[in-house]
C-alpha cells in the first residue's frame, strides 16, 4: 500500500490540475471555433435540435424539451447555461443573424430576462439550415458524446461565416474574446474576392468589409481603429447613438434617440439621463421619456426654451452610454489553440474549411453515385437477359442461393446480384429500361462533375463561390451601422453644466478641502481656518470648470470637479474628506495635489512607494467613474507599512532618479518604467536593503542641474546631477552620502533644481520653515554629507525641500 502513495508538492499538483482545467475551458467552453464561429454549447444546441427535426419548417416545440435533450445527450451542465445560450442565439439585438427562432418572451433590449423555458417555444431559424446542411455527408469529424452513447460533431460544416457575422463574446482562463457582428453580404463578397485573389491586401478586403454591423445599428467612429483590429486582432472604435434634434412649439427642442450602441441596456441609459436631469448636472433638460414600441426605438429628451441642444448632446455622449468605446479582442480557437484573429486569417481559415467540407462532401457523393451507377449498370444488363435471370431465380432454393447463382452464371457482382434479387416485379416493365438509361446518364454526368471538383481547383472554387452567392441572395440584409472615418472629440461646453467663475481652493495635509469666493479670500486672507499643525498642500485660484486630483500617502486618489467642492467662507476650515468618503483611513494624509483642465488627458503620471516600487499610469485611466463616496486606488501598496511618496507628471523622454534614506541615488530612463493601470503596484524601482526605504522619486529633464538634500542631522548640501551616472531600474544606485562610524547620516528630503535657482525652502515636521540662498552655500561633491543648517532636536526633522520663487511666495 505504501508503494502506491506518491508525495507531491501542492504547488505541482495545483499547477498541473489548473493547467488541465484551463486547457479544457479555453478549448471546450468559452471561445468560438474559427471555422464555424460557435462555442461548444452553441454547436450542441444547434446539432441536437437539428437531430430532433426541430427546424424552421416544423412547428415550434417547448424550449424545455430542447434543453432536456441537449443536456441529456450532449451537454452535461446546468439547464440554465444551455437555455441562456439558446436565448442569446434568438435575440435580434444581440446577434446579427439569429440562429434560434423563439416564440414567446425571449428578453428585451432593456435587459429584461426571458420567460422560463417551460413557457417559451423554439426551433432553428432558416439560416441555421445553411450552417448544418452538409452534416450527413461525412464532412466533419464526429466524436463520442460524454457518456459514449451517441456521436456529436467537433465542428459543423457551416456555409455561413458565422464567426464574423454573429461575432462572439467570452471569458476564459487567461483569454477573453470580443468579436463584433458583421454584415453577411460584405463578408461573403470579401470571401469571393479572396477566393480569386489569395494574396489580397487588407485595404482591398476592406473595400468589401466596411467594419462591424451591429444589430442595434448606431454609428461607428474611427476607421483607423477598425483597420488596426482587422490587421492585428485588437483595436478600439467609438460607437454612438443615432440622434436627431427637432423643434417643438414655443421655441423648444427635443433630442430623439432612435438607435443606441451595441449591448447598452436601454433602461439603464434612460435612467442615467433622467438622473442627470434630476441632479441638474446639466441645465436645459425638462423631461426624459422612453417612447419605444414594436415599431422601433425612441428615447425623447425634451429641452427647455433656449437650451443648447448640441451642448447637452455632447455632455450626454461624454457622461452616459449614449456613446461607448468598443474594444476588438478577436480571439478564437484555431488548430486547437487560441489565436488572435485578423480579417485575413479569419476569412482564409473559413475558406480552407469550406474547401475541406466540399471535398469531403464530393468524395461522399461520388462514392454513393458510383455505387448507384454500378447497380444501374447491372439492372440494365439484367433487362437484356431478363428471361434467363428470371428462370435462374425461380430455380434457386432461396434468396442467398439466387444471389450466388446470378454471380456464378452471369458474372454479376454481389451488389448487382442483391439489387436484382430484391427488385419488385413491376420494375420489369418495358418503360423501366428507358428510366434506367436516363438515370445512368445522369449519374455519369454527376460523377464527372464530382471528379472534376475533386481534381480541379477551379471547379472546387466555383462550387464555393456559387454557394456563397446563393447564401447572400437568400439571407443578405442592408447594413444597419453607419461608419464614420474620424472619432469626434467631445469637448463639453461648460456653460451648459457649470457657471464659469474663478474661486480660491484650499487643501490641507490632514484632508480638509474648501472653495471660497475671491471676495471672501481677500477679506480673510490671513485666517484660513486650519489648525496650526495642518500644513497646506494646495492654495490656488482656480476655475469652477477645472478638476482637483488629491493623492494620499496610502496610494489613493480623491477626485473632485471644482464646482462640486463645498463652498465655505475662507476663515472656516472647510469639509473633511472623512465626511464624504467611506474608505478614508484615520492614518491617511494628502501627499500631493494638482488641478487639471481635462480629466480625459493622456498625460502620464509617475508614482513611487517607499518600499521600492514605481509605475506610470495615464491620467485619464486613474479618474474613477464613481468618485463621490470612495477614493480610488491608483497604486497598490504591498504591506501595511508601505506608503506612496511621489506623484509627478512624466514623459518617456525624461529620466527618473530615486533617492533612498540610506543615501543612495539611482538614475534611469523613464521608459524603463512600464505604463500600467490603476490597481497595480508597479515594478521594482531600486534594490533596497531590508532597513532602507525610498524618500522620493524625482523626474529629471535638461533644465535640472543640481541635487539638493537635507539629512536627518540637519545638514544641507547641493551637488551636480551629472555626477550620478545613468544606470538601469532595479539596481542599487550610487552613494550620495558618506557613511560615518560615529554619526548616522540619512536623507530626510531631496529635490532637483535648475542651475539658475536662487533660493530653496525647507519645511520640518514641526511646521518650521527655513528659506536659504544657494549663494551662501558652496557646491558639494556627490558623497559629501553637507554643512549644518538646522537643529533637528529643536527645529524638527526636514519634511520637504523645494525651489522657492521669492516673487511668487
């Protein structure tokens, strides 16, 4: 018994098991096949219903019966997953060409659920017949089902390029797919062209395939995004609603929305627009109504007199799902592997599959026709010696004996002899000879055609071309989605939303924020209402149309449009973030803040933490959609003791210098730090000893010449930046302080300054400030420990050092 026990590490077992599980769900669950465009559950639904003759030319049957049949024979999973897949295949707003014809409530564009399967009825739609047509002719591989009781196809011999026509969505282990629906005729025209021109360029194919054709219509903007998606498998476009502004009585106007973006829930969109009206986020909306009916979609937004329809529409495009981004991620299973599908390899894969199907079908039909021709030849020869044959059969003992006698006496083959023996007497009339000869001639012609298809590429292509044209003629519909070349930039007219005025904005380190009128600020400028031990982080005159970004030491971002910040008198402390944010931590403080004009900015920010991690993120990716009740994580901190120490704008052409407490500085190119999303920790900035930490990360450019720093001993120095040579991220760095046996020197604060900088300001944790003139201090070398400036025991430890503009300050 002990010999049968094998000791394995949990890591090895989990890795092996999860690997097998991942392979299964990638290949057999979530991703479509590049050939027929179907996931396994969809293929099993169509095959099971076809086997049960539940097709368009038969009456509807209860969906529950179909689901039970599918689950019992082919798909041993929950009935809800099968029924949900059936419902989606029937929803005309989800798929471009519905493959299931469902009678009853199959959901709605408002995301209403479908009725239970015991209430609805379903059958295959007519176009599905084209997907399953050649199944009975040995065209695809058949495998045993889960309990080895019957066979199911690994792929169906589709005449429809379903992968592109109906698209696909799915999430697997490590893979996801988002393939948009397309127009059937456009895809078929591209296939026909590609058949005749195998090396066709993408530009040529895009003369046929203009872009996605969503079942909900709408407008696609961004031809470059479409081309990139067709070229690489990934791309981004903007999908916006179709809208029309029309006049009403009394000088009023209304905006009518007749088509919305793909997979947007209409009821949620209407509720969002009405919420904007109720919250008075935009001025000029008097009423929002959903007037959609069986005739079509209609969302009406009534405007007040003199309201700016274009300004309101732009705001709604920007703030609601009236306009959304659609990201192509065209992944499908090809040769048992998940691959990114481009337009060319997707179409080529379908054509290769069609060639394989037509060849297998032709070989099957040829074998069948040759077998029948052989029988007919025997019957014709039999009629020429009919009396002898009849006599032979009559004199035989039994059927087996008669068959053998015909073979022995007249040289018939066994299949011919068996056909003669089983022949009914009425078939021996004179007219049958003519019919048999006609059948023989027809079979000969058919065999010649099939052999031509099997042996000549041109004939094979003619068959595929003809079938594609027949499908287009029968099922093609007009394009529903309009495609526009450029993505229209949306600039919200702030006059529509916010009164344009300048105010004074104050933000403290402990988390107090307020805006005040300039009049109140000027009247009480010396009394800002803050506690003496609460340093000011930001104190600026800003515009109500701008936006505040406040970054905390715990890696969070607090976002507020300036006009939403509470208005206080200048001598009042303002509102504390803990009053509005449910996730404010008592130990949290404001690290830095900035006021920006455009929250959709592509500007990149550098972030660093004291435990040695660094990252870059695009500013617009950091702005949370829901910001009023929670701050958003913009840098994931590894431990409870980790803190964010730097947030600064950066460009890929700049350099970064990290400075550690122990007196090490590491300089490297900014493009060594990857641009990542918000909820990430980033990468290693520098190699730190166990008891070391990063004090700051400085963004360097050509104008900066010196590194200025204050130590824990109160000494100050500045030295040349070029003494610190450029290295690479995640290294140890160069020494910028000299270790002493008797006195421990550590960096308390550091900054980089230009060559012409005249003055610096140092602030301590006891809120004392020291303004120094650089001309009073000589330039030090890289490893110097500096000259005495402040007394840490009485003045406190230096907390920050920054360039001082005497005129501004």
